[in-house]
C-alpha cells in the first residue's frame, strides 16, 4: 500500500521520458510578432502543421498527427461554443487553455493506464487592441505565455536556445517578410544545433541513421512544405487570420535562400 505513490511517480517519470523521446526529432514551429500582427510558421512532410482556430487565433503543432487533429478539433469546438454562448471578444487562448484543454491534457497524462498525447502546441492570438500573444502547451497540460514570440521543438535544449534568440530579437519592428526571413534562419540554426547535439550523443558512426529530416533551408524547401499563418490587425475585417498562398511561399523561399 505504501509503495503505490512511489510507483505512480515512477510511472509519471517514465511517461515524461517516453513522450520526450518520441518528440525529439520534431522540427521547430515558430510564432513571432511583426509590425502588423503575428505569424506562425513550420515545415511539414505532409499538410497539417498550422491551423486556424478562430478569427484571431492560430495554432501550430508538432507530434503525432492524430493527436494534433484531436486537440485541434477540441479547441475549435470550444472556441465556437464560447463565441456563440458569450461573445467573440470572450474567445481567448487563455480561457480555452485554463478552462478547457489544459486540464484535459493533465488528466490524460496522469492516468497512467491511458496512452499519453504525443504533442506540443503553439498558439498565437491578437487581442482586441491588436497586441500579439503566444502560448506554448505541453503534452502534460502545462502551458506558458510569451509576448515576444515562442517556439516548440522536440529537443528541449534547442527549444531553450531558440527561445532565447527570439527574446533577443525585436520582431515587432519588422515587416512581415523580414520577420518571416528571420524566423526561417532561426529555424535552420536550431535544426543544425539539434543535429549536432544528437550526433554527439549517438556518435559519428550513427550519423547516417539519425539524419532522417532536412536541417537546411535549401533541403527543407525541396523536401517538405512550408505552412505559414498570418494574423493581421489591419485587414479591416473581423477575421484576422489568413494562410500564405503558393506565390507568397515561393517569393519567401527565393528571399530566404539568397
């Protein structure tokens, strides 16, 4: 009887290790402000990285596609119920997290007989004054808020490094194309750092086995798809969300690879 709490704590620690190992190879997803709003971007081998949740809210995710989709639908349903029963102004990420999805994730993670979510989420919103806010939600229900931008990535060391770089950059003074270009270069820098740390751990002999995802902008533009969502406070419309089109992505690729 007295051993049960210790067994539960050991099981929780094992679940943390399991999820982090599963997410370790995931490539970064960025959310940063710019002079007219906020932007989220990420590369993916198949579509399904960046989504719209509500008029002012964008979502980026990494992890198992089925888990991302399940949580996306949960957030989507919650946002529309909140907007219908209260008002559009009451639909905020803080409310969706605090009174909805974060407790659900925490309960799931602590019920050790259930499979944990293999996921990390990044959400961005523009408030009613047009100020950008960013939220990082982990698989265990823990969430953080950021004003200058945020990143999610499978490697915790890389995440801390890129987060520091974001905090040192004044993205709010940049135009959209400049903010995107800076974000892409940070993406590449983070991937290279993560790969170098991985090779140190695995050994040089295992480099070919572990190098299974593109880590340079040139390679990732050729092999994967870039998804970008923009929240622009100056659209003149209620819906501030839009996704960059193919022509805009091509122009961004040309600019980033110069």
